[in-house]
């Protein structure tokens, strides 16, 4: 039996320009466009939170290959966050207001799922702090499974190339 092939996670150095991207970037499908655009509002804060959580977990990783994978994941998520933040500017240029939603997302990741959720100071104890870290690593894994399903759907969706804005399609693929 052959050993599984390992692929090193490398963050692509990408830059997307959305200056010419129409509001409904999936032609004749405003509903899907807006649902998918909601991802731009969720991911910047979420992906930066992923980075913070995994940076905190990194000292516990003793396997060299796993450490390299975690470091690659952190770099990849940082790039993703910047590009989705840039896409938020595209939404602003089209006159959409989303500050209240982004404020709630920030609260979710920084307060509810933060270092001291809802201000609970008991997590200063070492065993509780590690428990909370492990729980948050699990939350990241769950979210990544969900986004993996969405990502596979985007990769398999042939109609986007035909009817979608090339830059936005490339960002999601």
C-alpha cells in the first residue's frame, strides 16, 4: 500500500480587484449573489480569529509535519481575511450597509469565543484555559468542514465561469 501524498499548505499571494465587479456578480441571480456575499461579512473576523486560536495552539504541537500544516493554515487564513475584507469595500461602493452585522460578527469572535468569553475570568486557570483552547480549535475544525463543503460546491459549479464576475469567482474558487 502506498503512503498517502502530503501536500504542504501554502498561502497563495493573491490580489483581487473588485472595482468593476457589478453588485449582482452572478448574472441574473441577485439572490445567490447576496447570499454568497454574506460570506464576505463573516469571514474576515472569523479567519483572523482562526489565526489567533491556532497561534495559541501552536506551542502544543510537537509533530513537525503537523506544525508545518498549522503554520501554513495560519498564513492561508490571514490572506483569506484580507481578500474578503477587500470585498467588503466592493459592497460599500455599491451602497450596502452592513456595519451592524459586522459588529455582531466581531462580538461573536472577540467576546463570545474570545480569551475570556463573556468576561469570564475563571479561564485564567491553566486547565480551564487549555480546555477552552481545545474547544475553540474544535469550533475552527467544525467551521472549516462547513466552508469545505461550500468550497467544493464552488469548485464543482461550472455555471459560475459562464455567468459570474471573473474576479469574484476566482476569490471563491
